[in-house]
C-alpha cells in the first residue's frame, strides 16, 4: 500500500525486516512501538513522538482487524487496519508501519530485533506483556508518551453523545 499519506512507509513484514536489517547495519538505533490506533488522537501522537525520541528509526506495528476485534470487542475496529496504518505512516518520525494480527508483538520482536520496544504510559515497564521476550532477546523495554488521559473509546462516546443531542 502506497500513496501520498504513507509515502511507501506501510510495508509487509518482509519489507520492514529488510529495512530494519539495513538500519541496524548502518548503526542506527531502532524502536518498535505498537497499538491499535483506532481513532488517531493526540495521545497517540505524543506516544509515537516519545518512542521516536528513543532512537533513530521508528517502526510502528498496527493491530490488524482480527486482533483489534478480539481485544476491543464488537464494533471494533472503527476503521480498517489499512486506513489506520496509512494514518500512522503519515506522522512525522514514523519510518515504517507493519500490520500484525497476532495477540502480541513477541514474534515481531524476534523478527525485527529492535533495540527498544516502546509502550504507552498505560503500562509500567513491569506490566508490559512482551517484556520477558524482549529481555530474552536483549531488547530494552521503555515507556513513552504523556500520561494516559486520552482514549479512542472516549472520543467515540463523545461523538455519540453529541450526535444524540443534535438529532
């Protein structure tokens, strides 16, 4: 998937693995961040900016539609994975985006071998589910972004509430 917004930054796993290998060979510090990004909001932007500040290259793994539905329940995702990936790829500082449908990024950590796995502030380093795998691979686990005061579900609720008042 390419286009003006993604500039070719939405990649297959094979493509992003080759890019990561080249960046690593060039001595660049690679950060992997992940999330659903169902309705992009300022918390997502700050999380990804914080993740990018941890390295020279930022790869973002976006949950596929199946894993999003399993994690968030009926009515999710609001937007399909291809659209969410394109939006994330359009953000400054994002070098590559890959869609994944596994329940965690454990396999991506093993394949991509980033230097850092960044999670948002809704986690503490000790509560990151992938931390044991990351540690076994020599990957640092870091927390990035501003305090969790934003959520896509809150945006959806606000839109529904306001629409209900005006209808």
